[in-house]
């Protein structure tokens, strides 16, 4: 009998994975710093706070190295120049390209925090990054020829590109300031852009993009944004509300309807407008003494600017009839009261039944003649 060949099956071992270093903005910068001299690397690491700890001043580094602060500044400048001239990897060139593209789209200026966040998200596709990573990224900003600007009366801490058009920025902030000063109102980003659409500024700078305009808002110290994302002048109470009354106003404006004072106190906490416990009775005591608010029901408050009036339901009915010339149909009377008071229709009927004040005439009511 012919012998059958024996088939031997060898079990393949799992392929061994070779760890690949993840390419991140941080790793690229760390690799680039290896090209510096020991002293340059020490100074850059200390200045930017990437060698552990917070960024150090020129004077502190100078004392540590036993050299003058001016010498430290020179070493730092020489290191940046060397890094700019160094031949870089394709990945690092991509990082520099992303930085320049992002700040160009923003109009040549960006706050330090926003620029870091945008670069990390675009290059590394990550939204969360450590302060250490952000400080390291600033080295790349210098290599990209950006200029670091400390906050002043005009802007917050920011970065600018070499082609930053400061006149465009100032004209834009002036146009935005006029919008808020003339209206005395808060606006959403969409409303602001619509206001600018047919303005003299837009005619002068037709190429200014919505992203640039909104970015100028965030960089300028003249403006601020509240917890709901609405913009206004930075000094306005509804942008940075401190007291209970301003916070309650914001809550009512957000909900666009009368709210009970207990619910107002809860929402102030929920929206993060107070780090402390907000007591409902405190809210009630503050609102009842402020002419900006109207008590329209049991514990329920509205903004006076909505057209609500103080007084009892009966007072409101009397006011409506007088405003209508002395007579008002029942359906119009009921709808008018409901616009000014949060009450049930039955409550309106009970008040209308007072024959000493009101007189029913056909399908409406008049005021009873007083002797």
C-alpha cells in the first residue's frame, strides 16, 4: 500500500508589533530641540516651561546659569534663529503650515489659548491638551514667524502674523462698538454678522470674513461673551453679571417667559453663574424691589420690558379697558390680561364679576360709572 505523505501544519506565531512613535506636535518639537546646544536647550526649556515646572523669567534663568538676563535673552534669540534655519521634517513643515493657515483665516491675530486649541485640533485631532504641551507649541509659533503680544488696553494676550492688518482690526472693532452702543442690546454671533452686512465697514472691507469678525470680538478687550454665548460691551452687567438681579435678568431673557423665583435660583446655579448656593428667598427679595421685574403671579416674575405691568389682575383689566377707550370685548380682554399676567382664565372671570367696578355690555365690558 502506497504510503501517504504526512502533512505537517506549523502554527504561525502572532506577528510581533514594533512600537511606532506617535507623531504629535509635542514630539516634533522635542525632536527639533535635540539639535540645539546644551545651553540653548536648557534656556528654551526653562523659558517655555517644557522641562518641568512653570516658565521662568530671564532673570531667574540667569541666576541659575550665573549669567546676565541679557545674555539669556541672546541665547534664546539665537536658539530660535537656529531652529528657523534647521532643516525640518515633512511633519514639522505640515505643523508650521497649519499654524500659518489658521492665523491667516483668523485675520492675522489670535488669542494664545484659541490658537493653541485650533492647532492641536487640526494637526493632532485632539481637543484636550496639557499646559505643558501648549507652552511647547509656542516654540513652533515663533518658528512660524508669529509675534507674541502681551495683553494691553486694546487686546488680550495674543499672537499676530507678519501681515496682520492692524487698521482692519481697529476699524472692525470700531464698527462693532457702534453696533452695541447704538442698540444697547446683546447680540448672538449671527445677529452681529447680519448687522455688519450692510454697514460702511463691510463696504470698505468686503473681503472680511465672518470668522475674522468673530475672532476680532474675542481678541478685543472692548467686548465680552456671557454664559449663553451672547456678545456685548465687556463692562455691561449682562456680560459679566455679579449680582442676583443681573443673573435673574439673564435667566429670564434666556427662557423668554415669566419664571417662578425658585426656578430662577435653580437656573442661576445650573447655568454656572454662581459658585455659591443661590437661596430662593434671596432672589425673591431682590426682584420684588427692582423696577426691572414685575410679579405677574404667585412668586412668578417677568421683565417689565416685555410689557407687563404692576398691580392686581383687576388693575390690569381696568387699564386695558381705559386704553381701549372705555369698552373691550371679552375675548380681547382675556388675551390682553394673559399677556400681562400669568393667571388662569377663571381668575379673570372672578375679577370681572365685580359689579361695583365692571359692567357687562353685550359681548364686552365697560367700567361702571362712579358716583
